[in-house]
C-alpha cells in the first residue's frame, strides 16, 4: 500500500482521537469548575503506528482491504482514574453519551488476565466529519487506575524487550507486583472519601484565590494605591492562616468593594 493511502486512512482516526481527548478533558474541567470530584484524572490518546497495524494484520491474517473492520484499536483512548470505583462511573458516563455507540466491552478488572493485567476495555463507534463526508470509526477506550496503568506500562515494555516471550522468573515477579497493585488500589479505596474531600477543598481554595487575585488586579485600575496595598496585606495574612472560611469571607468582602467601584464608575460616565 502506498504511503499516501496510509495517510488517508489514518487521518480520520487522528481527528477522532483529538476530538475525544478534547471532549473528555472538558468533562474533567466541568467537574472541577463546579467544585466536584472528577472520576476522570487524565486522558491520553494515540493512533496506532503503521508498523503496529501491519504486525497485527499479519499475526491475525487480516487482508489489507479489511484492516478497518477487524482491527478495532487503530484509534485508542486511555482514561486514567484515581480509584477502582471511578471506573464504573466513567463507564456509565461513556454509555450515556449520544456521540458514541458501544460495540463491545471487556472487564479485565473483575476478570484479570493470567499475566496480571487489569483494565476495562470498550470498543465504541465514533463518527467524524471529513471533506469526503462522515465516517464511522472504531475506537478502543481503556479505563484503568493510576496503579493499574503503572503496571501495564512496565509489562508492555518487557513484552517489547523480550518479543512477547518474557522469561518465567520475570513473569513470576510481574504476577507478584500485580497482586501488590490490587492491594494498593484496595487501600486507596478504603480512604477514598478522605482523599476526595482533601482534593475538593484544594480545588475550592484554588478557585477562591484566583477570584481574589483577579479582583485585586481589577482594583488597580480604579482604587488608590494605599487601599490596594492594605487589601494585599490582608490577603497574605489570611492566606498564611490556611483557613478556608476566612478566605471565603474575605473574597465576598472584596467582591463588594469591587462592585462598589464598578457602580461608581458607571455613575461617573
């Protein structure tokens, strides 16, 4: 197959990956902007390389003209979660979307592979718009925790090094480390609420501080320097106390001061 034809085949998949990355990252932003814990920690996409596609086609004896039908993971999205419980929520979110259709699912979390690999896989149909019209593509979505992802990356590297023939003594160690990953995920789940509360507080505080700094910046245009310096000193004092309630109260007061100056400015006009 000519290189130009490969480019034509893969371009829609590149578009699908870019669109899905954007949409899934938007979900993360929506949760965090509303001060709510996001079940999605991060998103990463990729399009399979030509060499990987050819290798898979050769291994599975797939004719060149049927690559897009039988190779389901030309486009891939990996969704990373903090906790095992988040994976179920993410699956629900994806199934509820109207811009994709679930073709199949494989639960390697409750049905771990013999190697120790754990992840949740979905194959979805996703439609993109090209200069030649719409095209429905298959996309593989992998959903796993941070710990599962760490193990999978190591295992993948070893598979590549040993050409999928990992020595027995290394396979045994991988199996033991997979068990340790399960223990780690379970431990994290046991303190999930505490971790979520801490992260939510951090997000709320970050938004409040951003609002305060934005208000102070706006006051530079209308207030006198002495007043601004006093406001800044008060902000630093409260910030050092690390007291969220005082920070919220200060932010409300600053909003009122800013609104007062804005009202005065409208009157002067």
